[in-house]
C-alpha cells in the first residue's frame, strides 16, 4: 500500500478532439507505464466503437508510478471519464473518485461546450481543476488568449498552466509535476470500516464481474466478505489489486486513497452498480458514500431482427451485452408488422445508438429499431392504473380516464448571451420556466420542468446549436403529470404498420403527423406501385403523402456477357432488401423506422 | 448416330475506328495494327481447333460476329475466321450468320464478299437520325451514311437487316425519338433493337453525364412505351425488352441467350454457356492471344458451374425478358420446383397490369418490362423460399 501523501488521484477532462486520450498516452509513456513500442494508440479507449466516435463510453483507470523532481516516488491514478449527457452520472462518479482534474484546452479552439460542462462537474465534485493548454505547436495556437479565456470564462487561475503538445510529447513532464504539486493527496482512514466507491464494472467470462473502485476509507483484502450497500449483495473477495494498461496486477490489500479493482466471483453486473459503496460484511460502515442513484432506463424502443429468423441470435446477443451493461433493460415484445423482437430500455439516445451499433457490429445482426418512447402512465376507466412501455400496448382512447407523462427538472448552464435562445427552445418544447440564476458573471443556470419526451430526442443537439456549443444540460426525473396524449398510427398502402405507431402530445399531433408522412416518403424508395402514406389517430386520417410509383428499373441489354453481371446486380438488390421489411407489397428500409423521430428541419 | 444438339457461336472483334462516348464493351479504338490483327486471327484459329472436338455432337445453327466493329475489321479477315470456323465446327447450311457493322465501314465490296461467304444477316449500328446527336455520342458517321449502308446491303442480297437505335439520349425529347423511329421505318429493316441509354461508369459519357441533360425516367418510360406502340403498328412484334422483328426475323442467335440454350464465345471478354458451365474470358486481347498461343497464361476471368436451382432463377430472369415469358409446366418439369409461389407473386402484379397471361404462359407487359428488375427480384425471392417438388412429396 502506498502512503496517502504519495498518492494522486486525477482525471482528465476535455472537449472531444482536444487531446484527452493523446495526453493519457503520453503520461503512460513518460512514466514508463507502457513503453513506446508497446503503446497501442490511445490505450484507455479500448472499445473499437469509442475510438471511432472519439468519445470514451466506459470509464477505465490506470496506475502510474512516477519519481518526481523532488526525488520522491508517487503513485498517480488516472481515472478516465465518458463525455456525454447520457452518461453524466457515470462521469460524476468517476470524478468523485479523484481529488483533481487536468483540464485540457486546445490552444487554437479555446473553451468549448464540453470543456465547460465537464469542468463544472469536476468543480461540483470538489476537485482541484488544473488547466493545461494543448496543441501549442499548431500554427493557429494562441496560448495566451486561451489562458485568458480560461480565467475569464471558468474563473480558474491559468497563467501558469503548462503549454504542451500531447501529440509531439512537448512539456509532458510539467504536467506530471503539476499533478504531484497541485492535486491534493487523498484523505481517509485505513483502519476505519471499509467504504469503497464503485466507479465502473465489467463482466469477464472467467472471473465474473470486475469491480473498479476507489477506496475512501478502510482496507480491502482477498478473503474478506464484502457487501454492496445499495444492492445488498454479499461476496467473498477473490482478488484485489491495481490497474495496469496491460492487465491487472494483484495486491495483498487496497487501502484508503487507493484506486484498483476487486473480483469476487460476482455473476451479475446488476449487483455492482456504479456509485454503490463496497463495505465489509462483518464490520460495515454506518452509511454508504453519498451520491448513489439507481439508474433507470429513460427511453424504450422496439428492437427487431431485420430477418425475422434471427430472433434467437438477437436474444443471445442482448443477454451477452446485458452482462456488461447494467443500465440496459430488455423484455420480449411482439409486433404484428415485425414479428418477435424486444422492447429495450436505455439511459438516453446515445446509449441506445451505442447498444445498437454494438449489436450490429459485434454480433453481426441487421436490426430494425422503432421510434423510442418514454414510459407513460394511464388511469383506465375501469379504475386500474397501468404503465405503458410501448405504443403496442397503448389502450383504446375509450378506455383512458387520464394519461400521465414523465417530467424532468432540467438544469441548463450557458453563457448569458444565449438565455433568449434557450428560453425559446424550452418553451417550444413545452418547458415550464422555474428560475434562473447567475453562477458568476460568465454563466447562467436556468431551471425548467420539461416533459422527458421533449428532451430525449434531439434536445441536447438543439441546445448545443442554439448556444454555439456552450450550453450544458443535466436533468432528473421529477415525476408524472397529467397530459393529453394520443397514439398516432401509420398506414402504408392502407395497412397499419404497428411498429411505426407512437405516442405523442395531442396538440402536436397534426404537425408531427404531416412531418412524419413527409419523412417516410423520403425514406421509402419508390416501388412498382404508388404507395399512400397516411397518419391516423383512432382510425381518423389526419395526414397523407404519396410515394410515386417507380417508372423505370430495367436492364436494356442482356446478352451473353451481361448475364453474370445481371445476376450480380440482382444479388446486390437482394442484399439491399435484407435491410428492408416487407408489409403487404411495400418494402420499408430499416432506417425509415428511426427517421420518424428526426424532427429537425 | 445421336441427334446433334444446337449451338450458337459468338466471335468478338475488339476493333473500332474510334470509341463511342457511351460504350463499355471491350474494344480497341483507332488503327488496326496489322500484326495484332494477324496474331488475333491466329489465336482464334488455334482456339477453334482446340474447342472443335469438344463440340463434336453439336450442330452450329447461329454464328454472330460482334464487337467492336466487325465491318471495320474488314471482309477478308472475317472470311478467314469464318472459313476456319466451318472447318473446325459442324455449321448448319441454314445457320443464321450475323455480323455487326457501322455505317462508316460498310462498302459494297465488303458486303458482296461477306454475302458470298454465307453471311446472311447484318446488324447495323445507327443509333440516331440526327447528325449533331451522332457527333455528340462520338459516332464516326452521319445518318445519310446509315441509309446508304442499308440500301447497299439490300442491293448486295442481304434479306435480314437489323438496325440498332438508342433513346434517352442527351437533350432528346419524346417527340424527337418518335421522329427517329419514323425515319428509320422508311428503311424497312427486318429487325430493330431499341436500347435505352445507360450511362456506364468508366465511359467518357460518365464524366459529363450531369451536364448531358438526359431525359428523366418518366420521359424515358414514355419513349419506351411509344416505341412498342409505333413498331407494333408498323408490323414489328416485340419479342424481347429491347428487340422487335417482322415475323420470322427474330434474332435466332440472341434468343439463345434468353432461352437458356448453349453458346460458345471466342475472343477477349466473350462469354459462353456450354456443357453446364458459364465462363468468360479476360477483356484483354494481348492476354487472349498469348494465353491461347503459348498456353502459359490463364485467359478465363470467370467460370462457374450453374446448379439446377440457380438455373431456375436464370429461367425467370432471362425468359421474362422475352414475350415467350414463363410457363408453369415448363418450369416444374425442368427444375422440379413448384410454380405456385411464383404464381402468388405474379397474380397481384397481373392485377396491376404488369403481367399478362398468354395461354398457360405468363408474360410481362411493356409497363412490366419497364420495372422488370423489381419484378424479377420479387419472383426470385418467392423462388428462394420454395422447396423442390420432390421434397414436398
């Protein structure tokens, strides 16, 4: 165990592309944690998907050994954080495990939205935030101005911030020295009852769940019985140790202030929720660490195999993903149009997109996803009360006494210049203004109560575009309120396609219905016949578009040499059709199902 | 002795005066290098000699010299090749012997020689009756030359003349196209092929297609339907998507492609469907010459044995190009697959006027031909899901 005074726990916060992962790589190299030869690009982002999206989806941590200029040996624990509002909770837990954060700002781009949002999260978590100006070797670099921006906008002293180039390894040493000097050493009592914060966990098919944690108080050892305070599950620790980029290094014990992992033959990731506190089963802490939230799916969508016969494959894939992602939820669902599939719950749309992509890539599935919805509640005329997770189960209007939709309290932080734009947006999205306050000269916080349904689709994108990227958003569920809801049905060629139905606020029905018909018209390719696209509420048509018939799709010449070519062409056509579902005589590409929710003009 | 099986022979002549803007066939534009020509003829002859024995129990009833531009290649060269072909294969006395020609390389000398040698059908590339259009397409001749070529061929004893035309050309209107058809009808060809222009990647036209002002799909569809009507009224029966003939003058050679009959192709890029295999040679004349003469290089670019089930798919794909269409009896007998799933797909299409029943055969209507890629796709889908008859029983 390392002496508390020699430990520094920190994370790196930055806007996408400002060089967070590159800096992490350089720190690993500079401390000889990984040598250059072994350096796989951006080791901390080790999911393929993350690398492509340039965002870190799941947190990871790594231990660096560093001999500082003062001649002392230090242990620096770098804890990586995800960077999207869908994962705000995970970010906040990772930050809570640290005492400091290195804020990376691009020397030419300056401060951007995520820089702000994540910096505020770090400040709120009580962290010492240490600015670093990156990419100073670029011709457009303006480090002095950017430092001033940091001081003016965020209010952090920045004049002495290291000027570095993570890409070219310039001044990395000064970052390490700054961490040793300015990040506070952790506090904690190693003799006290165990309190360790879970900031991530991962399922491993050989060892069970691997829990990533920061020990706040007490000490954990192999053989010890531990209890997850929120889930109540008790396990005997099999192994604990430190995290190295190339694997895990077992240790005899992990004490307060340290960051590492434990395994305990834990079979389900649901027992080790992010934010939960690990304590001793025999000598438990009197209370858990603050800040735990049980995270519930916010949006639900139908997920179906494009090829109906792949239902079993989809079920197996979901089972495997669930092992690694406690925040995902699924249950079987049956649509008349699409057959057997699943209703899946997600934290938000990004989470949903990531899960969909993983299903398609890692399990080689072609999927159709229906428009996501929130959970509605309904008082029925027969006195019963139901929760509606899918439009497929939405009751007949005659049976509804009162419908309710979930509301959130949204907190939006942005520079004062954009208040007008934000208010317009929130009002348009049925938001109810609560209050507004200046956090300091450069940022305002607005509180709104908004239907969750208005937030989940493209609100964050709309907010970013209306605040030039500076707006940040956080929200929490505050309960259900009475609402006027209707179910909108879509008919293709006169036949209802249940998988395209969705629930919406009644006053918006006409405008949305028209828009959706237009969207479907754009997304469904012309076919041999004219296809009417209609939107209806309870059997009454309220919008209509027509997809004109395809006039010409013919190969003019087909002689000896053309036959093989023509066959290949037909094969390709067939491949394309695999991503389509046929309803009656109408083929609908899988994208069309999602297109209905893109409202952007 | 067993009865001889019919066989078509195609010989590719990859030489042209110049390359047309839209053309993606394999040919060399420019001068005819005498040594290359000679080597090529040599290679064809060796290839005939090699292949002949494998076709011992076949009777060649169609021969087709395509290109490229066989007329540009010259009568003497064509004669040499044809003479050797007759030496190595059994060629029927009544065989249909076609050569493709362009108006700029047709002379009475050439026509007389070929006619005397036994050539009996000329397929002339006319494409348009407007000189400015011909120029734009990169064709090295005028419409007047095309008219003269037809008259010369008649005078030299050709009684089966086909004219190739194209619609959907740059700046073309439906009215212009109708006028083209009427002008060409005055030439009284026995056969007409009318092709919708397809802009192929890699052709010069591809690079200026966006500025070409090509007629819309809607207009092209109109042009097509008018073609069928006008030619029908003039006594030409449509027998394939793009082909029309006076009764008895359908191209017997080309019908083999759509009827699933056997043919052997010679020359670079030539395709064969022979003895259960479909194969194609590389589109490279040097490769062909060397591969055939020295036998140290493979010349095949593709070769596949077509399983019966796939033949059933080809039957649907190819037969539906023709006005013979598909027949349940023929289908079930030849492929041992149930026709019923196809019928389920056909009936709703027939209700929409895309199919028509002719006796027990199902044939696409002209509107059906226009979207035949879609229809073929749909039928093949139905086919893939069906079980062979034997299994059902």
